C-alpha cells in the first residue's frame, strides 16, 4: 500500500474512537455531495458500481437504494471504515453482490468493466494520480461515468496528491483526466469545499 510507514491524519485513515466520530461528521457534511453524485449516475442505470475511498459507506448505501446495481464494489484502506461500511450495507446483501475491500487507489479490483465509478474526497490521498486515473479509465465501461468529487485544497495543503497542492486543483484534475483519456461531461461546485466533475470515455 502506498506511503505506509508515515503518520496518517484521521481524514486519510480514520481509526479508533475518534475515527468513528470523524466518519459520522464527514457523512453529515458530505450529504449534498452524495445526492449530487447519485443524480449524475442515474442516466447510466449502472449494473456495476465501484467507489474509491468509501469511508462510512453512505454513498455506497445511497447507490444501493436509489440505483440498485447488481454489483457494488469499493476499496478503502481504513479497516475501521471497511467494518463500518460493511455493517451499513449488510441488508442489501441478498439483493446484490457486495465487495467492500481493504485497499487503496493502487489496489483496485481487476474485475471490470464498471458502469459507474466514483471517488468522493479521496483524490487528495492518491500519490500517483495519473496512474490511478489510467487504471480507472481501463475499468470504465463504454458509456459509463466516472464522478470525481474534490475536497478543495489550497497551495498550503500537505495532501499527498501533488495536484491537490498546486493551488488550482480543479484545473489540474481536469487536465489529468483528459491526459488519461477521459472526456469531461460536466462539473459543478457542490459546496464551499466540494467540487464535482463528471467524466466519460467518449
Ligand atoms: C475524507 S474521507 C471521505 C470518505 C467518503 N468518501 C465520504 O465522503 O464520506 C477519505 C476516505 O478516503 C480513504 N482513503 C485514504 N487514502 C486513500 C487512497 N489512497 N485511496 C482510496 N481511499 C483512500 C480514507 O480511508 C477515508 O475513508
């Protein structure tokens, strides 16, 4: 897993009692972004869904309820978040195949293609965004959508992702998406700190 051995913030690797509290707060603050993301995916009617950094699993649950894919997958490197999200999704297990795995953006499942892929406030933790975006592109089905929601950072950010530190994260992310072969289909400021980008492959 990338950059093991250094100290992680609670946002990057929620853990323990504080991590549980942080996860709950995060889920409350990000509600508008979860709903916006689901609305972007609705036209795709995804049968398969993959999320990078699912945290407490609120967006996974909303996707399960509103879009009812046959396959719901995700990776998150925090064992606590995997446990919390697995519990949250338990009641959907009879209706769809659910795989919520411990792993980060460098360890995506290989069982594509996926009709819908999302990453909400985890981009800033990807150490090699170009490599991850190329991987996501290779996993996305034709006609599928990738929804990237940025948690905006300023120049003084210590985020591992170099694009999150460059002062204009939105432009940098759009360029990286285009360099990876994505077409930007839309974008919107969701809240003061959240900016959503919808990308496809043609
Ligand atoms: C700020 S939280 C956002 C969680 C969730 N997406 C939400 O909005 O509720 C960031 C999440 O990304 C996960 N994360 C950290 N590094 C990651 C990486 N390299 N790849 C994927 N996820 C990562 C963390 O464990 C954490 O659950």
